[in-house]
């Protein structure tokens, strides 16, 4: 969310479309989850 309260997915910023990020984010999130489970915090 931007400071004005509008969602950033409308294309007001330089962020790419969510459809392109969905698959990569899934793999990235899985990697982070595995790293969090294997490394003690």
C-alpha cells in the first residue's frame, strides 16, 4: 500500500505485473521457508 492508501498493483510505480512475479515468488518463498527451517534463529 502506498502512503495515499491506494494499492500499488494499479501500476503507479516501477513494480512489474504480479502475474510475472507469482511463480518466482512461490519458489523464493519456498527457499526462504526451507532456509528458516534448516538454520537456527
